[in-house]
């Protein structure tokens, strides 16, 4: 029970990586509050035994701060922040509008800033905290058709690294999770988009990716990300901070 008694806010915790992380933290003893954008969020919260949940669309002004306030009220405080979001539009740069960029900023970067601002003062005062930012391998190797994500998530990673030395004396650590090819609905949606752009069958594209991009030769599992996050949120990882953890099946090593 590595995080027993800790209180965690996991955003976008109703599906994909967020749901796996929330379930792992809860199984290891944390009290958990999740956010999501759909009505199934409550069902997921009940399934994992979360303390409470909220609907939160981070593209809307003030949504992140409101979610943090709701989590703080439900949990009595927040020791762990897992700043996680859904994905942005996959498209060529020439096809992106100013509205696309504004929405991506609010969803990805502004939400991370707002959530951090909401939870960090109390963490620092308590002398213990964990700031975990779930991004994408695009922060170390930009991905095709994901310009919105590549740019905004790079800002999130910079936030985590910028904070690391400043907050470490207060017992607060920061980490960036940079996954790729994890078998979630988002991965499958991106595969479909890339296949459509290449006018190729999805299965053919996926087999080519497995053969050429992933030395491990399989898709990653959400629980593999969740286990890493749970470890980083524990006291066993108290001497680690300011790191970017690439989990990509060896993709960036080739």
C-alpha cells in the first residue's frame, strides 16, 4: 500500500491512462477524486471506489480551478496531482485554425498551470506533494500530425522541469510521463487518422508500426503506465524529481 492515506486528484480519470492511474492509486491505498467529460465518469468512480468525481471540460475558462476546488473539498486536501487530459485534433499544420490552437492551449497547457497553481501552495505548506504530468512521447520526439499536442505538451513538460528545483526543498516532486503506443482508445483513434491520411488499411499501418517503430514488438498496456505513476507518488520515489519518463517500447531508442 505505497500511497496509503494520500489524497489524489486524477484528471481525465474516466478512461484510458487516467482511469488506469486512478484505479492503481486507489488499489494502493490512496483516496482518489477523478474528473471526466462524459456521464460515465460517475460509473468509473464507483467501480474503483473513488471518493467523488466531477465533470470538467478544461477547454472552458476556470474549469481546472473549479475541479481542483471540488477535489479539495471532497478529499480534505490534495497530496497528489495527476494532470492528465484527452488528446487534441490530429491534422496537418496547414489545416489547423486559430481556434484549434486556442482550444489546445486551454485543454493541455493552461489546465496544467491552473491545476498546479491550485494545489501547490498547500503541498508546500504540508512539506509533501507529488505533481505528475501525463504528456506524450512528443515532448522528446515530435509526432506527425500532432502539432497541437507536440507544442502544448512541451510547455507542460517545461513547467514540470521549471518547478522541480524550486519546490523540492518543500518535499514536493515533479515528473513528466511521456508515453507512446499504449493501447488505449486514443491510440486506436490516432491509428485510424494516420491510416486515413495515408489512404491505407488501419491493420496494415499498425503492423508496420509494430515492426518498425517498437523494438519490444507489442503495444504498451495502461497498467504499465499506472504502475510507474503509483511508484513515483510513493515515498520510495522521494529522491527522484524533475524527470521525464519515456515509456514507448523503445521507439525513441531507434
